[in-house]
């Protein structure tokens, strides 16, 4: 029977009983009867925790024994919308409207608040569907209708926050903030609105404003692991890793078993390139959540970064075995798994294994351009330059994004220190329009390449552009050559004096 780390008999005994009965039914195939309210609780639990396969099984069961339950239909419609099946979403919405229309006066008044809430939720769902169908005016009209349907200020504030969340998921930030402000006008300093506001500021990389909002939340409840995790997440998303670690430490001081905080703390250490500490934390996390294959892949990355390649490859090969090459686990990115294991095998000089995994990736037709180039790179690693050239040519000629292919092939030659060829290919990318957003490292790579082939005029030309416009990328490429504490301006002038 499947176990859920976030549910126990102590935390919610009734829900625990329902989930256990459902899981036993799925495992044994023996029928179990569930009341409609039990299936509603079950469906909500699976939906909120991302257990989509179990949710679909619950909905199938509900369709058989409680086909006209409005709450089940609502969850079913949300699932369809999440899956991009808008037409099926609309079918569920229309069925709910018909059920509402057939209610007697007595039924409507028997539980008036329940049906009012259902109508409000239904209008918000209709609005979200209209938004996804690119009908923003219709969506806003439905959202306003949902807001007006709610009776109490507390309910209106809740509706406004839900509408703001919908807009935020669609990257419609201006509309989202408008609804957040409406929520705060009704209930000043309400926590859901402040949470959403902090998330918005964090996503916009405005960490100072996010900090102010998060401080209000933490001051309101300093022992809330939720607010401390929100704080850590904001810092993590804005690359302030030390502060993120401090926030997650507060979480773990309150609850030593908070596995989410432990994982994110490990990720923060990984970003700080403290691979030994990150690996230790990932291992501790895996003791709590053994089936998190993303975390296992992170631990393999730590091992690879510490040049423990055989151990890293063992971990990655076990992930491939357990997930059927990434097919049986929707929490992992299959293409990324193949990419990571192939790169790790290359770094560990396990070229036969690298070729085996790249061939498997190509069998799945995963990102043919990327993996075709990687196969060429493996041939180049082993000195089979004729085969390498054939695969590079195939990738460049058969892709929809020739500029990206040229860059990726040029990068492989750059990493192999074949600067004559890398300069030629990367220059073609540079001569294209609109490369700056995708390849800001390009001028620094060209500068370094021209330095290595002693073409000093081109070297200084690209070094000047790299230092002026792309300082982070320049410091990365020239890290060995730039003296400690020397600014890029001084570095460029010293190079100019040396080679002009």
C-alpha cells in the first residue's frame, strides 16, 4: 500500500482511515463502498497533494456511485483544467449548473451557505477557464460576479485572493496585485493576501519588499514553520543562499522532521558549492523521503562535483532502474535524467556507458538536437573526430533552431580547447540577431578563444564588450586569468596595454 509522509493516524484519523481504505482497495481490487462526503475528502486530499493517478481513480469511483455530487464534479473540472482539457472542464461546469437549477426552494435554503459557496467557486472556475481560452474580459466579468456573490467581507477577501492566485499563475501580475489589494482593503493584514504578496515580490526579484511582508507574517506567528519556509524560499529564489539557510534552520529548530526545509537547505548549500554539506543533507532527507528521485539526482550531482564519479553513476543508474528510465515517475524530467547521467559518465571517462545512455535517449526521441550533439561530443571525447563531425553536422542541419545548435556545437569545441573551430561557430551565432538574452556568455567565450589562438585584435574587441556588458559571464570565463581583487575595467586596460 502506498504511504504518504504528510498524513498519519495522529494528524487526521478520519482522513487517514479513508485514504487507507482506498489504497487497500486499489491494491487488492476488492470493492469498498464510500459515502459521497468520504470521496470528496479523498479527492481533495489527492488533488491538494498532487497525487493525480489516485485522484483519477477516485473520480472514476465517484462517477459510478455518486455521479451527481457537485463537489466531486468541481474537483473533476479542476483536474480537467489542470490537464488542459478545457472542453471537458466546461462540460462539468454545465452539469453543475443544471444540478443547481433543479434544486428545490427547500434544498437551497436548507444549506444556503454551502450552495452560495459552490456558486462562487463555480464562477471562479468559469473565469479561470475563460482566461485560459484567451478571453480576459469575460474572465474578469466572471471573477467580479464571483466576488459579488460572496456575502461577508471575510468571504469576499478569500475570493479576491483566489482570483489573484489565478492571475498570478497566468503571469498577469498587474491584475493579480489589484485583487490582492482588494482583499487587504476588506481584511487588513490578512495572512493569505500577505503570503501572495510576498510570493509576487519574490518572483519579481524585489527581495526587499518581500522581506518586509514576510517580517509581518513571522512577527504575527514566530513559531510558524510555514512562514519561515516562505522566507527561506524567497531568499532561495533570489540567490541569497546564506539567508535561505538561516530561515530553514529556524524551521528545523521548530520541527526537526520538516523534510521540505531539509531538502531546500541542501539545495542552498549545493548552490553555494558546498557539495560535501549538501550531500550530507540530501542523504538525511532521503532517509525521510526515500522515493524522491529528484533529491537522489541532486545527491549524484554532489558526488560528481566532488569527482566521485563511480558513486554518482551508481546513484543515477539506480534512478533509471527504479523509474524505468524516467517513464514511471512524473516527478522527474526524463530528458534531464538522460542528460545528467550522460554528462556524469563523460566526466568520469566512462565513455561506453555515456554512449549507451545517449543511444537510449535517442530511442525515446528526446530533444534530438541536444542529444545528437551530445553523441557527437562523446565521439570527440574518444578521438573519433570523423563520427563527431557527422553528428554535429546532422544536428545543425536538421534542427528548427539553428542558432542554438551552432552555439551548443561551438561550446563542445570550446570545452575541448579546439578554439579555431569554436571561434568559427560561435562567431556565426554572434552575427545573428537577438543572441544576447540566450547567450550572454558569448563575447567572453569569443574573447578567450581569440586569446588562445593569438588573434589579439579580436581578443581585445570581444573582451571590451564582455567586460562592459556581461561582467558575471566574463568573470566566470576568465576566472583563472583575472588577479584577485582586480576590477574588470583594470583587467581590460592591463590586457590592452599588453597586446595592443
